[in-house]
C-alpha cells in the first residue's frame, strides 16, 4: 500500500506512514455483488427440463393415465424449486469488512526537548520539565 501523502510504501495494517508520520485512512467498506448478466447454466437446464416435464404431462392426461401425469407435474415442480435454489446460490453478495477508524490520539510536545507525551502526563520523561 502507498501513503496518500508522500507516496512511500507502507504495510497494509499500518495506521500511520512510516516515512512522513501522517495518518493513513482505513479502507472503505465495499459491498460487491456478482454483477454477471449470465444466468447460471444449471438453473437454465433445470427450468428447461421442468418445462418439458410439465408440457409432456398433457399426453398421459389425455390417454387417461392421471397418476403418471401427476407424477410428471410433481417432478417438474421439484425441478423449478431446484432451479430457484441454484439461481440464488449463484448471486451471493461478497462483503469486504471496513476497518474501524482509529481514534486520533493527541500528544503534547515538550517545549524544551520536543519529546511527545500523553495528555495525562505531568512531567517530561526525558528532561523533567512541567508539561
């Protein structure tokens, strides 16, 4: 990853640039959904077979084989349901998690030696001056 301020190469997990010391913004949240216009071939095949089973169930009905027609319609309905499941499995969204923005920590600079300290420190560790 490159620093947006100075362009130096920094690690992916870094919150600050190692070269210039500036904050590095965390990656944005991205929700990506597969945007393929292609319909899954498995679902197409299941829908086609279901249509054929239901369409050809007319012939056993005409000939008086009601049990066979009901069985063909049931198999066709099961194929339609399976096609819907295949289609939904194909369109799963992919979510990239956002890292939480780090809190800004304000440091107090010693006016004598320049060392940075936490806001609750009373004295400088290196020179002993009051902050």
